């Protein structure tokens, strides 16, 4: 049996925690200085939209696929909003220094987000990709992934990547946090 449902459930626990913290911190940051309020507002809006999309479209389709009720070709594409969220996350992490008593809470929320992203990037996506390869057979691994046409008013989707088997990925730095750190570093210098 696939670990995919267990992974989705674990990620949904992170979603529930993040939603609670976003609501609580939104209330507590009323009247906060702009250098913390603005990055938090962007981050909050982006995260809520991202989680709503995952919970309404992505995760149910992945569950259906794992249960054998959906073909791989019908899996929805992942969207590039994750890149923007990473940028907001880094801005918020930097701005947390100005959050006073809420700094620790903001950083704890962002640390949980990093673990959430790690589970998606390093566990869920490879598990789905492995199941796609398993069901499609060896010839499918050679075909490039294709994206569905973008829905009206949304950015072009990015297909779920089908990475090579684990030994070929060893040593590669991946995931949202790595990408966001590289993007931030190009514009603002390295992030430690």
C-alpha cells in the first residue's frame, strides 16, 4: 500500500497549524510597523490561496490516483505560486526581527512551513512520481511530462515533476526553500 495517503494527512496537519497561526498572528499584528505587516499580509494571502488550491484540487486528485480511481494524465499540475511563497517566506523571516514579542512565533510558524515544504518536495512528490512510473511502466519514464492547458485567469501550470530514481538525485539541493534562497541571494545577497 502506498504511503501517499499518510503523507497527505501529515501535510494537512501542517496546513491546520499554519491556518491557526496565520489567523492568530494576523490579529496580533494589527497596528504593527509596515516592515512586518506588509510581508506578513502578502505571505498570509499567498499561503491561504495555495493551501485552498491544494486542499480543493491537488490533494483529492492525488488521493484518487493513489487509490487507482484516477489516471496519471488526469493529475492536476502544480502551480508556480510556490516560488512566490518562498520569496514571501524569506522576506517575512527577515522582517521577523522587527516583530518584537511575536518574533519567536513567526519564526516557529516559518520553521513548520519549511518542514511542510520538505515533506511535499522530498516525500510526497517523489512518492507520486514513483507511483506514476510504476503504473506507466519503463517506457513512460522516458516521456517528458506535459502540462494541461491553463485555466482562464490562472498562470500556466507546472506539471508534477517525475524525478529520476533516488540514487541519481543524491546531493541535489531542491525544494522551495532552496529555490527561494537562491532567488533571494541573487537579488539581496546570500541568506544564512
